[in-house]
């Protein structure tokens, strides 16, 4: 689903911010 893809993208961004 598109909504699910957006959620995953947001989670990835959050993860990247935490890692950095």
C-alpha cells in the first residue's frame, strides 16, 4: 500500500536520524 510505504519511509528517516 502507498500509505504503508510512506510509514516505512518515515521510520527509515527516524532510524537514520537516531544512528547519526
